[in-house]
C-alpha cells in the first residue's frame, strides 16, 4: 500500500510540473504578441535618444516572420512546419528617425551624400550593429533588410536576423549600434533572455 501511495505521489508531482510548464508556454495572436513586445515594462523594446535623433530597438520572435509567410498570397503549406523551420532564429526590428521623420531625409540636400548613406543603411548596417551575449560571444547577423520608404515614413527601419543558438547559455544580450556617420552616435541596449522567454507563442 505504501509503495502504491509513493508512486501515486510521484505521479502527481510529475503531472504538476507538466501543468506548470505547459501553462507558462502562453499563446497569442499577432496583435497580442506585438502588444507584449511594445509594452516597455516587458523589456523587449528599447529607445535611445540623442538630441533630435531617436533609435528604437525591438526583439521580434520568429513566429511573427513565420506568420508573414503563412499569410502570403499563394501559401499552401503546413503552418506548423513553417513555425518549426524558423524557430531557431530571432530578429531585431530597428527604427531610426530625426524629428519624427526618416533619418536619411537629413541628407537629401546632397545627392552624392544621400546615395552613400542610403547605400550604407540598405546594405552595410550589419557591419555596424553587434550583438554580444553575457558569455562574451558574438552573434553574427545572418541577413538584414531595409525596406524602401521613399521619405514617406516617420522612420527608416531595419530588420535583422540572427540564430538563437547562442542564447541558450546566455543571461542577456547587449546590442551595440555604431554610427557610420549618420549623426545618431554610438548607442547600446541590453535585453534579458528571461524576458525573451516570457514571450507568448503564436496561436495558429
């Protein structure tokens, strides 16, 4: 009888751990995830200002990028497969502005200079932005994309993709943003991995 009771107690303990683990893995839709990220108390979005310059840095989970593919025209694959395929990556979404306008507009007075900074922003920013973990490891950028806005937006934006592998043993990541001559100056922010782990997963 005592042996049966012991097994029963162990079973209840294992079930409790499973329930706690499952409940911690919350799910939400796109709007819920974005609201979570944009809540500054969650620690996943940072803002740095230097005079009229403003930089916003946000951690984006791979689920948001997977959803973009799932909702694209002509998609007829398995949504779960897309989520799994991209699960090993994370993204940084950065915006750069001056006086609530696109940063690059500042250089529109000089065609040659504008072409240079536009080229740097479109193709070379991954050379100026560095992520270092608490274990002093550098996470290389896999690719970066700067959408064309033609001066019609309030900021120039940049989406950068990274592997999650080095996050596993890290307590935090530090994002260092160097200035290639655009005027915003050197900036850095820190994001805690435990805050990243609190992000809900996408509910399909």
